[in-house]
């Protein structure tokens, strides 16, 4: 892309040079008109004077010869203008060729393409007055892997990879908002942190680019030193231009001298004046042609509109993906352990998990029936648009690097304490990560409380399901319970070791039809005593057992005697 900018500016430089030549020619023609007008005015006076001025005719005729010589010089200059126009045609063709290469570079089909673009502004496809400005300050080299698949890219300075450019910006001129995208170093797979923007010193070859470069310097703080070289070269170019101007000025002096000597002109010069007007008309015609060529060059720019719009569309797609990266919920289950056959119907299966999207659609995930002793597979569930998740990601849409950091935190939180909770929207309200200290792989999803863990499994629901669950569990000789009673729901867990028998004790206490409490096993205090912790805000429960037939569960002022199963 940067090469294209060079060609555009080179063509603009050629046009500026032609405009200067045309201005000189127009000045010469105007000077001739002034001289001719003066000669015509003097001719009237000469006609009134009559034969008294006849001696001046021979002198005036000699001046006409000189004027014809300068007319020949004017013709030669116009030939130069036509030659320059031919050069412009060649440059325009070259620009079209480079634009084709630029499209290849956008598609990463030409990995060796290198170019420079400092300021490219094109019209949008809708032909409105809005413009999109793309600023890229470096070389871009596409990278592919061993399978010739796109693997990212590197923005680099010159032919060296030492100074790598890590950012580019797409600026909306209307809103003045810039979207930054980071370039990842494909060799290290790390996003480079540099916010610097570099401009290649190759600009010093083109003096006409100083205006653009100076404007860019207002936004880039490291260009001041580099510009010194450019300014020096521009001064050299100015010296050459001054030499050319001096030559043109000398020609004007000759014409001015002729005008002075034509003060006693005659009417016979009228015919030459007519010819001179014809030359001026031709010059204007050439100028019109030159403007038409400029329009053609600008027309080439509009071809890029589709590519720029497509790029912006892709950026929107990336932001959309970011909003869903954190919405993956993983539910891990481990071995259910030695569950008594009497409880198979209660503990043996988890039917479904549901989430609700922003659009109100409830999505259901059906799970596989779990048999006693089996390992339940890992279930991945993607909640596409959970409200709270989307709010967290919204602030990170324009910063992929920060987003990656947060995603990493979501992954590493599994190494923190088991009290750490990650909150998501929808019906699933709490996701608790892995407790590495206890190695229980406990994941809680609290809404109609569901707890799935390693060897500790409890499924507690409310109202009808809870009633059925409790009555089914305790109708075998333990009596019925009414609302407000504290009951003990038995689960299984293996404690002890070294040949000690596996014992079972209660893992959950509920208050019927009122609320449910899910407790997690704590550290073993030894001596046949385990402490279970209730959810935040509730008192802890102490379970004691005598490895015989009884277990006692204490909670506040309540103590419930249970039976080993």
C-alpha cells in the first residue's frame, strides 16, 4: 500500500510541475497581450500623427521579428507540457498495476510484497460524504506456516525485522473514533506491547511529501529527528526549482523589453494578436485535458472502497466473537463412588441444564443417564449470550490483548481457593471453579441448587422435587417430615484409608419447603470428626461419627441424629 502512496504523490508532483510551467506560459501570454494592447493604443496616436511617425515603422518591424522568435519559444514550451502529459499517463498505468498488487497483499497472496502508505482516504461504497481513513506506517509482510496457511503478519521497518510495528488504526473521520488492532509476532505468539508508530526515512527522496509528513509529525513524537534529512533534501530540490524559475524570469524580461520598444506600434500587429489568442485557447484546452487525467487517477482510488469496507466488517466480526469467548461453561463430574442401590433412582441421573439468552430463548442441555460407579463425561455447554458475561466483555471489545489477559484469568482461577465464584447471566448464576487444594473438582451451579463433585454428589431441588426426594428417602422406617423440620439427606463419601472401611455420612441438611443449604466437605480434623461448611451467611455444621451406627449433625442450637447407611 505504501508504494501506491509514492506513486500518487509522484503523479501529484508531476502535475504541480506542469501547473508551474503553464503558469509561466500564461504569464508570458498575458505580457504579450499587454504589449499588444499598448501597441494598439499607440497605433491610434501614430495614425493621428501621420507621416511624422513613419520613421518608426522600420524599428517596429524589427521588433516583430523578435516577437516571432519568442512565439517560437512559447511553442517549444507547450511541446514540453505535452511531453509531461505523456509521463503522467505512464504513471497512472503504474498506479493501476500497483493497486492490483495491493489487493493481493490484502488477501495475503503475495507474501513478498512490501509497500508504504502514510495517508489513504477513500470514499465509502454508499457514496455518502463519510470517509474512512486508513493509516499504516510501516512495511507489511504476510507470514504463512509450513502448510502455506495464513499465520499472521509482521509490520516492519525497511528490510530489517529489528523494529517491528505492532499497531495500526482505522479512523472514522466523522466520529473521530479509532479502532486499534494488534499485530501478533508469529514467531513468539505474543502480542508486542510497543505503541510506537514509525515512518521509513525513504520519504526524503520526495520533497513534495513534506506536507503530509509534517502533518503526521503532529501525531507521532519520534519523527522530528528523521524530518531533518527530509527538510535538507527539500531545500536542495528548492534550489533546483529556483534555477528554473530564474530562467523563466529572464524570458519575461526579454518580453518586457519588447513591450517597452513597441510603444509606437502599428495596427498591422492585430493579426499576430489573433494568432496569440489561438495559442492561449489551445493552452486552456491542454489544461482541461490535464484535469481529466487527475480525475482518472482519483477514480482508481474508489476501486479500493470495497476492500476497506470489508476490512471494517471483519473487525466487527472479531468483536462479536470476543463477546462469546467467556461464555463456555464446563461441568466436570467424577466417580460417583459406592452409592447404595437404594438411592440409585435419586442419585443416579442428572436430567438437564438450562440457560436463558438475551433474546429470552431458553436453551436446554440433556445429559446422559449415569449408572452407579460410572464416570460421567465432561459436558461442554456454550451459552451464546449471557447478559452478565456480555457486560464484562463489552469494555474489552477494542483491546484484544486485555481480553486475552482476562480469558487467562478465567482459566487460572481454577487454581485459587474453592470459594472463588464466577458469575454468569441467565438461569445459571454461579460457576465455581476447581478446588486444587482439596482435589474435589467441585463445580456449583446454584439455581435450584445443583452440586456436582468428585465422590461428593448432591442434587437438591425445591418444592415438589424436594418433597418427593425427601419422602422417598426417609419413608423407609425413618418417619415423615413436615414443613419446618430439619432432615438429613444422605450422600456417600469415602473417608479414612489404609484399609479402614468406607463409611457414609450426611452431606446436606435442608429445611423442608423453606430453603436448601448445600454444604461442601472441609478438611478432616482427625479423630473421626469432619467439618462441613455451609454457603456464605449460614452457620457451619459439624458432623461427628463413632464409626458405629450413629452420626450427629450440629447446626446452631440444632442437633440431628442420623444413621449410617
